[in-house]
């Protein structure tokens, strides 16, 4: 059964039109909207909220730069400058789309897809040819070196488990498991595992139980294989590495919740992932595996400027992001007239472990490591290990001579801590975030100015808020303006208070969870590096020499 | 639950949010047109926030200002999205959506195009609701704040919206809605909101004019009325009362129309009184009276949204009855109502429809019979209703048997599958309503079309319940009322036949004179009689036959042949220009009275502004002439006239000014205890049993041939009205559509070598008109659409005056024309 609504069809058709021409023509927006009986203003609005869509032809040989924190640390801003200095170059668009989490910066579209080239150092010169030569990786496939660790999820994944592999070995076990366990038993096994949903911070079993007992006539299990960070890290890697494992986890969750629909959200940019899931779903049908549940895939641009759950749901429903944001959010979410559980591949892969009876409490977490380390990687680490241990064991330690001044954890929803945090256990480190922080750890050295770092996150916050509520619409940009005052030497001490108050206000009054956490990094920076801020204001001094020499 | 909205924390959050909003707001308060009405400014000053601060840095955006109604400066937008929601949830247009992100997000149309030309209907609702100066009504710019407000009924279409006029120094400076109890709630259309400019227009007639040779010269009222009575006397004495014809006005109040017909019958002594209803809904009156016993809308707008299915046919509702369209669109968008649209043109309403039928022009009986055929063959008829409440079913049933979907396809071009789908949808709904307008009536088979509609409704039992019915949409604001109070040649007020002796006796008693027994002439017959020299004089009030009659050149020639022509109007119209006497009258907003809208709702309208100079109300003028002609008609005011109306009109029996209040009353309202009737034919039809009428498809009188290969169909455009005398003198409306055009299908245009904007010439057997070509797929191949608002390109010089047998309506909707490129001037 095709369960797709007009909404998902809308995005799909817009993508089709846009990919055919390289941009979205007004006539195409009108045509698609009319075809699907939605107002043209809506088709345009949805496309207009997603950075993926352009409304005029883009020049040949366009270069996109990742705007995520890891790439920023690795010098994306310098690359932008170098590129813009090239003869005939126009402004370089920043791209918050799926790129493997590593300091790989420039993405050059070529025939095979999008290739990446290495970043440049401050002041380096760059020729277009450099970018096209010898890409390190493509968006289709991560480099082998990126995967590191021996844990439960990543341990066996040095080699990718293809759907064919799965149907050779794992499929039977799943069927037997589902046949033998009633939904209640499955739920109990889930409870025993005490698995935490990384997105909401709640126990997975509690959410599933709510769906099972809920009043909504139907429910849905959704896996977001994109990721919460702009540069998308662990989620896509895990999904790429074991697509059937993810689906298996979703089928089990659906069984426990008593729902008949599961949906994989896949970033449209990620061709490899899309193909891989398409194959998996086709195989699932071919082998007639667990027909009680409909499995579908929904592809949309990955960089969604809103809370992700709300964003995915809105796009699927054909709503604008702002419209989605203004709907009440509860856990589980009530969407499409159904109770919905949205989580990421890590959680579903863990659920899939129930099949082999290993339903024990999760003891590890998938971490991505970047910044001043010898080998950026995606690793699986025991929750009892410290951040320092992860860095020395999986990421090859810190380059000689680097002086680490901050540890940024939790990605765009986390923030920078003092280096002592390296001695904290992962559980307590990530426990400091209310929810939704990614498993990212970035090491920051003395070359980075923490005020500029905060300014960058305020900018990122602007890119990540739909604008439906006043505080989300205006807060990040006001905070960026205030920090900008400081980095340009015009700051006053009262600005710090104003920044804090604004972020506080956002936390209290934003319409969706995004507004409440999107400026966490600024708050953490103010808390832990207040000295640096004050120095900028009172002494006009920037230790890192970034704001002025 | 303990909810506090005024805790210190809540207040502080509010203050800070406001401060944050101000950081992104341009510092233009001093010169902002929103002025005192700005809610942001109001809140800010209320919280002690400075209106000027170094923190204020607006995100500046260019002002796109290409239409005459709405000024949009999104730099001032605070992103509240009220406009988006208003447009979606109230207007149902979904023209704007919140687009972009962060500080760049704003309410935009598709592809960020200008409002005009997008899906925006320029209704102005968003403007009325925007809390700040981001959206401003252009026509009210620089007019200042009003010093008082007054409510009136919109002078344009038959929806009967209540307008709240903002008045400063006796001039209208703005128009709003949202008067409690009104038909329209917060909604209006562009005409109602921006179309009152004509009231204070310098062209207004301010003194009586009389003809001196070739010229019309100003004179006193005394002189004008003297000449009027002398003229009338001269004619009646020489040729008899029946040599005089009077045209009442669908723009005048009920009271005035009553007085006009009373004057015609009792004072002049003829039944030759008619008005423009002849040209829009006379087949409705004929057809529905025959089928149900009453010619009015069976249901009310209040229960529109209760329909599970609405069948719209022959109505370009979004453009012509915008506020009813708004009700239909929101009913559809809210998911409660499914829509079937049947129209030869691809009208905007089609976007909301589940099924769209595009019959060829003039083939309505065929597809309506075809729907009935499907309903019968699929066993979807409401047997019980048919048995208990109708008659002549079997005979009728046999008549629709030949109209199989296959035959219907041959005649109409509608695919059998679509016809079946529509029939099933309509017949299986628990409540299905039909709404129609001039696309059904303005045919030589208009009455048959209406009967076919009535048959379909009775067949499925969709009469006499909420959300059902047969609902004709009336064109002018008081066309329903003018009919109700007897401005028709064959009936007295309340549709009581002049031929009925008993009725006549009653009126003779009330009016104190002997009344003529023979029905009078209709509008079109009067023109014909004038052309033949049989009709010698005409007194025309608020109508402009030179523009609105079919074969308009012929109509003009006929009027020129009259011995005596008096025109009473607010402007020197094309018809007034050839009159012997021209009397200046008041615009509807200048006088007190009642209007009856399309759903039989009688509403009061107030005198809001003084009339210019010597202009007088139609009522006063008519009463004065009657007095001079020794038939005194003296009333203390409109309410006294209404008392007389209710005493003689059973359906208005319970209507009086004291009872009308804000909400009005729907007739039938037989006595002073009765609360009005929302739904007609509840338990039984007005005529007892509903009567099925067999009707056969007959093709339009004039079909395309080699010489005239295209079909011309006429209609209205949304921003002009009728003959244009009001709308063309309302600056904003006229600026927006200053001239007419003919709409051609692009492939037809291509084969004729015509491009967008080319000058073209349309010719029919009756005349030639020069206009500009607009290419659009909205017109099907082989058809040309033209509006009739523009004197320079009078579409009615082309139309066919052939009449519907019963309704006597001309076939405005179909005539054969030739289209040729014209040599540029
Ligand atoms: S916090 Fe507000 S602006 Fe930000 S994403 Fe949510 S709804 Fe949109
Ligand atoms: S109503 Fe006015 S302020 Fe609110 S979003 Fe619309 S234009 Fe902006
Ligand atoms: S004027 Fe009316 S139709 Fe146009 S955007 Fe505003 S509310 Fe929508
Ligand atoms: S819909 Fe009709 S009555 Fe209402 S504002 Fe428009 S023209 Fe006037």
C-alpha cells in the first residue's frame, strides 16, 4: 500500500523539477501545485524555506561549503574567503547539507555526485582545479578510516552489511522473534533494555507504550537517517552501514507499539543512502518479510531550518515549517492523526539487538570526533569512558604542540566546556544537555576565539530557525548583532546581560524546541569563557588574534 | 488549573519579546500610515518602550506597490502570520504563505510575485487584520483618522455585505467589515472595500437637467418636475397609459421600488414596470416558481457550510460573488464539504473542486439531464421524497432516459466517467446543495435550465433541509428585493398576479384607484415596443439600457425614438445622455432603506453621508411627481413605506424597521411574531408538491458557422460592476482594470495570428466591437469571453437579443462571432 500523502508527493515533485533544471522555475512551482491541488503559495513557501532549492539558475561549477561546526573549526570560513578571492568567483553559498563529519570542506558537484576537497589554511590560496582534483570522499560513501571503534554497533561494521547479507543470515531470526513475542512481550523486553531516545531524552519503551495505549487511531514509527547536525554525522553513517538493521529495529518498535506504518526519512542529497534503502525495502517486499507493517521511504532536503521532528513531519504533510511549528508538540508527537515516534538509526539499531536476546541497557554511544585531533572519526565508546580516552583511543590523540582550550560537545545544541571536561565520563558529559544534543566532540585550540565561536553559533542559529515565532525569528539575529558588536570592538559589558536575557527569553517562549536550545552554545561560551568576552570588551584584546591582532 | 496572564514573569517575558520585535523594526513610526491604529506602537508605548532606539535596525525590503488597493511594506512585518491565516482560514484564497526563514521570513505569494496577478483576490482582509503598517489600504492613504463610522449595505452585488464606513468630515475615507450579525463577518471583496469612490466623485449629478435642443442644461427641481408631469400627461392623454414604460432599479431600496411600481400602476395606470432582474434571473423566477412555487434561493448562506457536497454551475463565484465564494472555499478547505464545479470556462473555483465538468456553452440541459439519468440508473434517487413530496415524476423520468452518459458526451463534451462521478457524489451526499448564477439563466433555454436544476434536486431529495437546496445567486444588491416588492410587469408585491381579480381588488382598495389588469411589458419588450414606436415614453431609474441590453445599438436607437425619456440616476450615464430630463438621485449610502439580498434577507442600510448638492432620494422624487399628478403618495419616511409593504405583501407581513435590527429578517416572515425563514419548502413546497418538468436539450439560438466561427460568452470581471457607472468612477477599481478585453484560448489565437495584447475586432450579426486580446486557457477552444462593463467596447453590441420563452431573458451567454486582428490605431 502506498501510504504517501499529498505532502510527501509535493516535496518529491518539487525536487524532481528542481533537479531536472538545476533550479526551480516559477512555472514548475505553479504546475506541481496545481497537479497536487495545493495552493501555489504553499509549494513556493515550502521550497523557499529549504536551502536546497534555488529559484534561478546557478552558475556553472558551483562550490558549496559546509557550514557545520566541525568544518568551521577546520577553517571553512578561510576556504570561503579563498574561493571568493578566485578570479570571477561570486559569493560562495554555505551548505548545511549532509557531508561526512570530518573537516572536509568544499563540495564540488561532478558527474558522480558531490565530491569533497580538503580545506585550506588561513591565507592559503586556492585554485578551482585544486578542488576538483582527488576528492577525499564523496557524499555517497564515507572513507573507511572514518569508522573507528569496536563496540556493539560499530564493531562489526568495518564492512558494510548490505541487504543481501542480511537476507542471507539475519532475516529468519527477526521473523521468528516477531512471531514468538506478543507486542506486550516485545515492549517488556524493550523496557528491560532501558534504552534512551537520543532525540527526546525519554526512555524509548515509555514512548512506545504511550503509542500502544494511545487514543490515536493509528501510529507511525519514523527513523530520521539525516541527523541533527548540519554537517550530519553519525546517523547517516550508521544507516549507510546497516540499512536492514535499522529497518529491523523499526519493525520491532512497530510490533511493540501495535502500529502498521514505518517511515524512513532519507536526505534527498544522499543518493547512496536513498538507493540503499530503496533496495532494502524492495527486498523486504520480495521476500514477503513481515507484511503486517508498511515500510516507506520519504526523501527531502536534509538541512531543515526548524526542529527536526517538526520539520520532517511538516514536509511529509506538505505543510510549511512554520505551520508545523505552531502545532502542539507532545511526546510521542501527534501527527497525521497518529501518534508518532521519531528517532535516529542509533536507537533503532539498538532496538534490533533485542532479536538476539541482547536486550540489555545501552552501555555505549556513537560519538563523532573532530577539531584539533589527529584523526577525525566516528566511534563507538563506552559510556563509562572519559572524553579524553575516546580521543586518544579512537581519534589518534591531539596533534603535538596543540594547546586545547575548549571541548565543544553536543554539536549545535551543546556548547564549549573547559578542557577539564576531557576527564568527565561520557554519561555525565552528555547528561548536561536536556535532550537532542548530538554525540559530537570537537577539540578547540588556542587559535580559536571563543567570542567568534559564539558569534558563529548565533549565525548558525539564524539558519536553523524557521521564523514562525518572534523569539526564534529575531533572537539569534539580535544575539549575533550583539556579539558582532563585541568582536568589532564596540561591545559594552551590558551587552553580555542582554545576550543572556535574550537566550533566556527564547528558552521560555519559543514555539518549538528549536528556539529553546539553538543558542545553547552561546550560553555555554558565556558561562565558561566569560573572561574572554570581558577581555574583548574592556581591553579590546583577542587572545587568539582572530578579532584583531 | 491556575493560569495567570499578569504574573511578573509573564509581563516581563512579554515586555522583552516586544523589545526584541522592536530591534528588527524600522524607525518609521512618525511617517507610518498606520498611525494610531498600530498595535505594535500601542503596546510598546503602553509598556514604556522607546519608539526610537539605537537597537532598532530593520530588515529593509523593497516596497512592491503595483496595485491600487494594497500597499505592502514587509520591512514593517512582525511575522505574526495573521495575514497568512486570514487568507487561508477566512478568505480561503491561500494566496500568501510564510516563506523564507529567520528574519528573512515573510508572508509571500507564490514565486514572490506581486499580489495582483497572484492567487490574491485583493479582498483586503489581510490588510484589515495586519496589526502594523506592513499592509496598508492604499485608497485610504493620507486621509487621516475617521471622525465617525456608519454601517450600510454594500451597493454592489447580491451577497448583501454590511460595510462599516469610516467617515471624516462627511467623506468616506475607508471601508471595513466585521459588523456583528452581518452576512459577511470580517470579509468583503475588492468592490465593497475599495469601490465606494464613486460616491464623492465629481461626476455626480447635482442638479436636474433638461434638454434644450442638443444640450442638457441645469434647471430647478420645480421646473424639472413640472416638465416631467407635463410630458407624462401629454403622452398618456394622447396614447394611453400603456404607452409609458418604467424601469425600476435593483440598486434602489425596497421602499423605493415599491413606490416606483405603485406610482406606475396606480398613478400612471400601467403595468409596464420592470427592472434588470429580467436580464439576470427571470428564468429563475419562472422555473423555480413552476417547480417549487417560489423563485428565490431555497436555503440561506448560514447553512451553506452544512452541505456535504456543493454543485456550482454557471457561476464564476470567486469573481462575481466573492464573499459567497469565500464561504464555499472555507467549507471545502475545512474538509467538511466536497465541491463539484461545472462551467465551460476553467474558473478559479475549479482548484477547490473534486470533480470539474466543462460542458460546451449552452448545453446545460443535456448534462443536468445526464446527471439525473445516472442517478436513476444507479438507483441513487430518493424514492421516498419523490413519492411523498413531488408530482409528475414518471413522465419526467421517461424524458431523461435518452440522456445516457454517452449521448451527454456527444452534446457537451463531458467524459462519461466524470459525469458519473459528479452524479454519484451529488446524489449520495446526505446534504447536497446547488448554487448557480447567470451561466444557467442567460440562455434562450434559461427557464429549461433552471427546471433541470430543480428536477435534479428533487430527484435526490435535496430540498427543504439544511445544506441542500437550489440557490440562485443574485447579481445586484437589491435585485431580489425589487422583485419581491413588485417591480415586475406581471405581479404586485409578494409575487401576487396582476391578473388575479381578488388580488387586484385588494390593491385597488389599498391604493384607492382602479388598477390595470393586463400584465405589462418586460424590459426587452419595452425596448422592442419603443423601436416599433408603440411605447412613447420611458421613466428609467438607476438603469442604463444602452449598456446592458443585448444588441445595444438597437436598444440605443429604440430609446432615441421615444417621444419622452426621463432618466433618474447618480451619473450622466450613456442612457442619460440621450434623455429629455435627467434627475439627480442619491447613492444608496446617502439614504435610509432596506435591501433584500440573494438569500431573502431583508437588511437595513443607513444614510451615512449627505448627498451632493440637490440630489434627492428616488422615493422623494417619485412621491413628488405622484403628488404633482394628483395622486398623493405621502409617507413620513422609509419605515412608513415598509409598513405599507408589509400590510400588502404576505411574505413581508412581519417585517418592520423596529424588528430588523442588525441581523435583518429572511422572508417569508408572515407576522410580527415570526422569526423569518432560513429554509424554504421544509415540509411541503410553496406550491404544495414539487413538480418535475420534462425539459429537452435545445441548442443555443445562434451556433458558430463559417462566417462567425466562435462562440462569444459574456460575464463580469471581479473589479468592475455592471455597466461600470459606479465601479469605473471608483479610482482604485478603475485604475486596476481601466479597460476591457476579450479572452481567447491561446491555440485559437495562434491560428488567427493574434498575440497577447493585440488589438482585435469582434463582429457578430449585430455589430462590431474593438478590444484587446488576452490569451488564457481559462477559455475553452472556440470560445471568446468578454465582460460588458465598458462603454468603449460594449460587448452587448454583439449579443443576441433572442429571448427565453418564459423568462424573456436574452441569450447573453451564447452568440456567434468572428474574431480578427485589428489594425492598431
Ligand atoms: S523556535 Fe520558533 S522560529 Fe525557531 S524553529 Fe521553532 S518555531 Fe521556528
Ligand atoms: S499580518 Fe502584517 S505583520 Fe503580520 S505577518 Fe502579515 S504582513 Fe506581517
Ligand atoms: S487581499 Fe485577500 S486574497 Fe489577497 S492576500 Fe490578502 S487575504 Fe489573501
Ligand atoms: S461580495 Fe458583493 S456585497 Fe459583498 S462586498 Fe463584494 S460586492 Fe459587496
